[in-house]
């Protein structure tokens, strides 16, 4: 046997039984190493890549030897036990689908010692199985009735795949959703099948009720604002009477000369028969039946008191 005592040296790793569709580099990486605590040289082998179905069912061993120049060590054979591969990345359940499968691939001797169990701590899930095939194990995950009574859609749940032989502990998350159909009958919802109280139903649909209540509040607030503020603005303005510009007798002292003159001016002028019989010149645009009037005739017929007052002012 050859023991490396200095650099450089080469570590060579390969399958004892050649694989047609898999290279050793896909499974392991090997490189030279020096241990500062013991002062010895060696080869460090670490796993590489992610577990796959092909890796999990390998039936072979690993061979290793060291070479330095013309010196080659004896071959060291290492038993190889590949890691299991879990096909299910997330278990999806619903009120219409109460169970689902978790499939694990691996060697038969590894699958026989596999343990799969719920990791919720409250008995919301149950696991049955396994059903073993050549290189696969099927486990069935069920939702219990207790979940619908005590949990909700946000409760974290998972299933653990524990492999003692390969030192693996894989956690598969479980998600639950409502689709409105029941797997236990033809009813509209599973909650009516398990006899859940109304309070729990309201709790599960609290988000839906919150949205509906918000829409109702928004509708009534909008309707009130329209009736209170917008509707009056859209109505036509009521007609307003225009005050008469004709002066009234109350606006002036009844005893003043001007008031007397104004009162006298209210007498409608009635032309005499002899005046109406006089010929008149008509405008081309006027009707023959209407006498033309130029100016206000009342200005020429004033009470005697008003004429006397104006005569005294002129003197």
C-alpha cells in the first residue's frame, strides 16, 4: 500500500461497476487534503449535485486509489449507499381532495427502514402506508376531521421523511385550500358535512365577509353623499320674479309736490274724439289701425299745481 507523504499526488475515484448514464462526478467530488492536526495527507470525498431518481437506485460501490508519479496505491473499495429521492415537493389537499400520495425512490434495503410521519403536533394529519414497489414507496397523507374544527387555511403543516440509513430528514410542506366541493358527499361545502358551527364557518370565510361588508358600506356612503350634496346641485334653479321698476306712491311723501305730480301723471290720457278724427301721417312700417304716438303724451298734460311750481322756479 502506498501512503502519500508530500505533494503532489492524485486521488482517483470511480464506480466499481461502470454506469452507462451516470458519471462519478455527478455524485462525488474528490480532492487532495492535508490534516494540520495529524500532519498527514489524504483524499477528501464530498457529495455533489442534488439527489435524483437515478442516483437513489444505484447498486454499486466506490473505488479509490492514490497515485504520485510512478507510484500507485492499492485500490480502496468503499460501500456506497445512495440517498433517497422524494418525488413530492409539496402535498396539496383541499375540501374536495382529502388525501394525497408521497412517493419516495431508493434502494429496497433503504426504503424498508424509512419512516414517514406528520409534523403538525395536533393530529391534523395522518399517514398510512407504505406500499412498496421495487425501488419506490408510496405513503398516503390524510386530513383529519379535527383540522376542519380547530385549524384554518393558514395553519402550518408538514410531513417528515426520515431515513436512518442515509441520515436524511426531509420535510414536505402540506397546503390546504377550499374549492367549494366536498369529497364526502355531493354537498356544496365540506363544513356542512362535518357539522361545523356557524361561528367556525364565519371564521373560515372572514375575508369574503369583510370584502362584502366593505362594498355595502361604500355603497351606502356614496348614496348618502349623492343625495345630500350632489342631487341638490343637479336640480334646476326655481324661477325668480323680477321686481317692478315702476315707482309706487309709498316711496314719496304723499304731501310733497313731486308726489302730487306723480299721482296726477297716473291719469291715463284719453284723446278726444276730435283729435282721433284728425288725419295723421302714418309710418310705412305701422299698421293703419294703430295711431302713431311720438313721445309720452302725459308729459304735455300736467296738473295745474305742478305747472305753477315750475313757473315760479323759472321766475
